[in-house]
């Protein structure tokens, strides 16, 4: 089996996805910007029987992100699945009339430059394998823009367009690209938005390989 790289790995969704894919035999590369937290997450998963390694990168630093993915490939082998699911920063959430062009630099770095750098780094390895899956995880503003969250509304729309283009372009090569939209918050205990339930959904997107956009729950939930 090969490796899943989870960009933006944390103790909620990232850990749940690591356990789900780990149970299917995948090694797990955990990538996040805080070394101590991602190392602790990897140690906890290792204690649960998952082969997990920690790597550090800020998704707003494309060079660091590329380096982390390269280290992950060297340590764990080819990356068959890439999940891009970092949590947006609070300062991205400004009203549209209070959002300047400078305020959009962070969201665009986060949701456009980061995904493009990551995909470009793992794509050659997927092509060598002859298969691969790229999973984008976004909030509801990727589909329905919100005036109080202009940064994510604009940047998620761009990320969605990029993902859809990849979906259409790479399907013939056996590389599946999908987006999971999670309206509202991830809610422990929720039948569809609990981290373990979302991890099951992401596994199914990798396994079933149909369609680009999928919803974890109703948009008005």
C-alpha cells in the first residue's frame, strides 16, 4: 500500500482520516504548521497502530509545503492520496465591504497557491503509480458565498474551480479529484459531520471515484 498526505492535519478531521485510511493499510503523512502539535498527533496515531509521520509546513509558504511533501515521499513512499483540508484563519472572515485587495492575499495564498503547489508536487508520483486521488475539503462558502466571510468565499471559489479543472483533466489518467463541502462546523456526534463520519465519506470518495463535488450535509444545516 502507499501513502496519504493530509495537509492541515489536526486532532479532529485529520486524525479521523488518518485512522480511516490507516485501517485500510495506508501510511500517513501529517502536515501542519506547528511542529509540536503535529508531532504529538503522529505519536498518538502510532500508538493506535497507524504508521504516521509528522512534517511541518505553513500552506501559505509554497516552498515549505513542497519540501514537506518531498520529505514525506522519501520517508513513506509514493503519495497516492492527497487531502488538502487546512482550517482557514479567522482574519479571512471579513465583511465584503471591509475587505481590501491586501486582505485577499492571505486567503489566495491559503486556498490557491497552497493547493496548486501541493498538487504539482505529488502529481508526478501519482502518474508513476498509474493512480491517485486528490481530495479538497471546503466549507459551505465554496458553494454559497457569504458577505461576512468574503475572504473564504472568494478564495474557496477559486480553489473549487481549480479542483474541477483537475477532475476533468486527470480522470483519463486514473487520478480522481473530488471536493467535499462541509456546511457549517464539524460537529462531534453528528450523524454526518462527526469527524469519523466525514472520514468515512472521504474514504468512499477515494474508493468509489465518481463526480467532483459532494456534500457532507445539507447546505442550510
